[in-house]
């Protein structure tokens, strides 16, 4: 029996109450888009924009600055646990600043009030309600304030969700250094004001011109070291914009992917053998004593009136306590990134694990087969346990009966 605990979904509404987050997302997105208050330099969580749009915009600015003979550098910024630390007071302040309609404001305020952790009960004051429909738009509203900050001349700031990129250009290195450091100060100050932390150790800097590498950059108390290339939105960008490193990486990934494809001639033979087994029930590739997985003929099935239907119920933290079953069994089947397929089930009696089992399947097996095998193994374990308990009760009952019979004979 498979049971699912749904209480671990952070930020989602309880079952059957999915309307509020969707309503918030639709209304806030519509009003913000119509009023033109969403910053155009945020490319994430928006329709008709993508990572390609964000990368193309950044590269266009770099190329234009280089063509004009300016010194150019880029800084890729990292926000630590961005969505977990999106501060709600900052969100409300931002909603007031963009003149959010009162009905939507109160809807968001109600939605974010009295949210508690799933396992550790406490009042939350930050976190971008992960897993909800309105989380993306609320994050964009918060980060838009940074994108609209007044930065020194020649500074361009853009973002894709929580990946922030700063591009600075200037006529000389001294101005480039001064403007970049000032922009980094403004970014850090904004982060502190909304309780978001930028990680200097994960921040990457790259000089797109030779002299730009002479700039001394400081973020907080950390000195930024220029890299030969940076990875932004999955693309490796080098200082000369030749993308040689990216091509090498892509070719390697492609080669590994192609190596996993089965040659066409072998695929044809595979299909032939599978269809032969379906038609004749035998193949020369597998020993004859191995049983094949075949559908049960209709005439061998139970009469429809005698078939047992299985009812499933979702359990959460509330109705789990009301569940009277002494033993709970959880099953799972999955396929790993390396192609391996596995299945497992674990049995609980109260909070104690009384039995667990893991099995490895052939790489050709599907996740569905792994799931079915886990359920099958769990059912067999349950039946075996019941049979053993039945035998124990039968043996005890037989002994008790013999004892009673002996006593009765003595009384005679």
C-alpha cells in the first residue's frame, strides 16, 4: 500500500485551495504589465523572454562599448538562497511604491500572513513562497527595485530570475574602476536593506578589454579576481567573445549524449526480438526457463463483479494522525542520471522502520516498471507477514485447544 505525505510542499496551498496563488499571479501580472511598472531588464519569469534574450542583450551592450573604444568589464553576481530570503516587508514596501491596487495588495497580504514551516512551526517573515504560482511575480517585484537603482554612468544591470549581471564601460581604467566599485556598493546596500546577501566568493568578474583587467574591484571586503571566462545562464562567455570554451564543452556533452544512443541496426534487431516474443512467446536470446512479462489473457481474468478495486488516499499531517493502520509502507521507483534503474520500499510501524528493501533493475527498464515492482514486492512482503502471523496464531490456538482437551479428559 503506497502512501503519500503531501505536507512537505513548501508554499503551496492545502489540497483543494489552489485558486488564491493563481488569482494573485494573474491579477498582479496583468496590472503591472498594463501599467508598465515591471522592469524590462528582468528577463526571467516573463512571457516572450528567455535566457537567449538575456544573453543577447548583454553581448550587444559589450560589443557596442568595444566598438566605441571603451573599456568594458562584467560582474556576475550571486544571491545566496535568493528565494528563501525574499523579505516580505520589502515586498509590501515595493508594492506600495508601484501603487499596487488595494484589492491585490490585501490579497497578497492575506496570502503571506501566518505561513508556518512544515516541520518546524514558526512564523515566517521571509521566503518567496516556493512552489506557488505567484512566487515568480512576487520575486520580480522585489528585484525590480535593484534594477531601477541609480547607478554611475556606463553601468548596465540586468537579471534573469536571481542571476544578476553588471556590465560597466568607461573611457579609461580609472573611471571604470571607480564606477564599478560604486555600483557594487549600491548593490550591496540594497541587498542589506531587503535582507538579501550577495556572495563575493561566488561572484565572477571578467574583463572584455585588455586594459580593463587593470581595474581593482572590491565587493564588501573581498577583492574580485578577473577570470578568463564566466558561465552565465549556461553559456560560457570568454573575454574575446569567441565562445571557444563553450563550443568545447557543448561538443563534449553532445558526444556523451550521442554515445548513449543505440545504433540503428541494433535497434531494428531489438524491435524484431520484442515483437517475436509477443507473437510466439519465445526467443533464442534468453533461456527458456525465464518467464516473460506478458498481459494476462482476458479469459483468465476474474469476473468483473469479483475484481477488487484499489482506492488511494493522499495523507497529510492532519489526517495522518487519524490513520489507524499500524504499518505504513512507502514505495518508490526511479531512474538515475547515469541510466541506472532502481526500486525500493520501506515499512514503518509507528515511527520505527521495521523493514526495507532495495532492488536494482536492468537499465532498459522503465520508471513505471520500477514503481510496479516496488508495489509488488511490498504486497508480497505484506502477504508473507500475514501468513506468518496466521501460522503463529494457528499454532498458539492448537496448543490452547490441546491444553483444554487434556484438562477436560482429566476432569472425566
